[in-house]
C-alpha cells in the first residue's frame, strides 16, 4: 500500500502505521493519497474515524462533524495540536473527547475537550460528546 502513495502521504503513513499497526487493515491508497476509515469502539451511529492526506495536509476526523488539519511533518513532534500522530494517540487513549454542538437541530460547531473538563452549555443548545471507545459518549440538552 505504501508504494502506491505519493511522497507526502508515504512519509506520514509510514510513521502512522509504525505508531498504530492496528490501523493498517483500514488504510488504502486512492490516487496516491492515504485514506483510512473505521468505526472505533462499539458500533455507534454518526461515529467514524478517518484520516486523509489530500491536498498536502493531514486531516483527522471523528464523527460526522469534527475534523482537524495538520501540517506534516509537524513543527514540533509530540504536541497534540501540532502533531497528527500525537492527536490520534490522545483520541485513542481518550485523553481527548470530541464535542459537537447543535441549536435547533443544526450543527453550530465542534471542538475537543479533556475528559475531566467541565462542559459549558448555552440555553437551547444540544451537545454530543464522543469518545474513541464510546464509553464516555453522552448527549446533553440545555433548557431554554
């Protein structure tokens, strides 16, 4: 699979699969670009994990809404916000959770949070928290 990737994608994929060998069965090369998709943890609606190296950047997403873009190689390795491998490691270890916010059934934004962080919810807002395993998933609905 690595030989079918462009140089940028091959560089990232080699390090990704060295760090997370279990992801290799979910990886493929499409038009020279790495595509990785799977449903982590227990099967859940609207919760899939994906990684792509399209457009000369690494994109990591969890769920239908949240995704983040990273440069490769990172400016500083090991920093969750700069290094896609560190970010993925934090997701898998559930050191980071994904927060999707909705108002009147429409998505208003996504972010990450630490498991111990207190979640602030605005009146009329619905918030979905997602974790890698599903064990920390929850939906919160604020009153008006």
